[in-house]
C-alpha cells in the first residue's frame, strides 16, 4: 500500500526542543537569582527535566490539564507552594528565554522540500494547539502542513491509537497510507506502529541499539533517510533501516 501522507511530531522531531529548553533555562536561572540554589547549572537542568517528565506524563495520562502541568512543573522545580498566578508568571518569564532559542533541526527543511511533491503533510503533537500553531508559524513551516492536531484539544494523546487515527481521519486516509515520524521510541514509534501506520522513529542521538530497539517502527538517524524509507516502503520486505 503506497504511503500518501506523512504526519509529524513537533518537539525533538522538527523543532529542537531539548536544546531550546536547556538554553532557555540557562538564561532564566541567573535572571531569577536561582543559580546558586542548585549548586550548578547542570543540577538545576536535571531537576527541571525531572519535573517536566513527571508532570508532562501526568498530562499525557489525562491526570492534569495543559496549564496545570506547567504550574506543577514550576512548583516541583522550586519546591515551593505557589498560587496559580505566581506559577504562571514564573513560567511566562522562562518562556521568554526559551523562545529566544527556538530553531528547527538542520535536516528538517531539506526533508520537507524533498517530500513536497509526493506526499501530504500534517502534525500530531501531545501538546496544545495554541503552543504548536504559534511555534510552527515562528519557525516558518506552518504552511507546510494541511492540518495540525494536538492532544489538549483532541482529548486523547499518543501512544493511544485513537490519537493517530484522528490524524488519519483528518487527512481522509486509512492508517496504512499514512506514515508517522516522531522521536520517542514508545510514544511515537511503537504507538504509531500499533495503530497501523508506517512508523518512522528518528533516533538522532543514537540512544538505542538494534537489540533493544522497539519492534515495529523503522529507525532512522536523520531525516535525510526518510525519503528513501517512504519511497521503498511496501510495509513488508522493505530494506531495514535499523543500525
């Protein structure tokens, strides 16, 4: 079955979220007078990452709202009881530094250009449409996608099959004619594969070996490999891209 559309994750797939988050927090800490409270910037960054993963996980599981997980990230990071307004203001100041570091990965535009003629494109993110719509506009790629779907508005998040199927429905295509590209081996990779899409997991950091890679998704190290994966795919018998 020929792949007719590519649905994309955003953070750490198209957009270098990890680098922007770290750069933003490195600038935010001294501006808030907090650098000394954690001993080193690396300790502070590690604590921020832990708080983000904890509360983002709660949001993905439907246990917190999008705004609530942001507030709880701040409270956990600071180990402080803050009002919603205080947490919102602290996060708003952090966002100013974070947004100053926004950038696409270098392989994104070449890959989108290479796939423009043959495929339709959409976005499915476990974030909020308010956040991702603006982000894609600032990064200059919003018009590349015919639809942008986010968990906060859908009411269901990856890796649930319903999230992937919502993207297929929006495109008017069956899952077998849609590829999904994302950076998380389970949430994106396994989730898309189990939902019946051609799952392409981008492992930029090379964190996974063939032995411990999840079953189902095709693994690539760069989006430069994606056109060949899509062009050669028959879902059965195509050349493996695992390394």
